[in-house]
């Protein structure tokens, strides 16, 4: 969770249980009548998959009900939204899944900066693999579609789709973990310009001026990718960002 500059609001990511899931968890209890895998490798529950599902990547933790949540307890308002509802048209393939991550408030506290992983329609997991197109977005008007009464059912429901977030890193394959400087004038984040072959990789530390100009999204490399092993193993050599 990340707090707003005023300390009156907090933002985090969560996963909503699929319809029909028991409160105890996604998977049926051991020995229960419905604990066996359905024939044909179909989904055990909506949004979750059996371990034998050939469409999955073998990663048991899936993220197809991920939500971006912000709560302002002083104003008694809550914003809950799916990543797919936040992205501009064309930023996600048809049937794809958007997984928001690493939210932080902007300098005014009324908007959110967040990363979003874009998963293809065939629904792979994201429990151990970061190798997905991932970009940074800014949602400038966080509370325009928020519900009131944080303790009620109305507040727990996803808010209606509002104006889309603005993509901040359209030219980068991967960008995540955004953080604003204390003076609110510089945004720093980990990034990778091109695709990589493994589950994860070494990353650059990039910065951009904040707020970014309307006509551009330029960023500069502050710490480059370290492509070789450090010469020393005693901790005196910088091994890079991972």
C-alpha cells in the first residue's frame, strides 16, 4: 500500500474472488465432492484454472481478477477498478487481461501513477514471470467515479468506467515500480526498452520530469543495465538492478 501526500488516502492492488468462490479460498477443500478436476481441463472456478489446463503456463497463482483500490477515509470514498477499464483503447489486445501493480499517488494526491502488465487472451499466469509488456499510466482524476460509504456494499463494487489513464511509457517494453521524488518533480522507475528472454532480467533506473508535458513522455537513463558479472564478490561492485 502507498499513502497519499496528505496521508488521508491509501492505494493498493487486490484480487477479487471470482463469482461462486468460497470465502475460504479458490480451491475446494481436500476430500470435498467437487475437489476433482473437471473433465477436459476446464476452469475449476470462474477466473481460475485447473493445474492440467493446457492454456495456462503451469503457474498456480493467476491474476485475472486483479483490482486497483484507493480509499480516502477522511472523505469516506472508495475507488475500485479493473485494469481493463483504465487503459486507453488499443493498449490491450482483444480479450486480454490488464494487471495493475505498484500504484502511487501523484504530487497533488488526486491521481494515481501505476504500472500495468498486459496479458494475452490465452491467459497465462504471472506468479513468477515478469516477461510481459508492462507500461506506466497516470490516472489524473482518481475520485471522479468513486463511490461513498467505504463500509457498504456499494463502495465494494467496481466503479463505472471513467476517463482512461494516460500511458507514460509507450516506447518501452517494460516499466514498473514508479516512485515520485519528495518534491514531486521527478518520477523514477525500473525499465527495459526491449523484450528479454527470461522470466526476469536486469533493468535500468529511469527518470522523467513530473508532471510530464502533454506532447511527450521522454525519460532518461539514470542507472544503466549491468550486463556483466561484477569483478568482486565482496559486495564492493554494483551488480545492477533486478
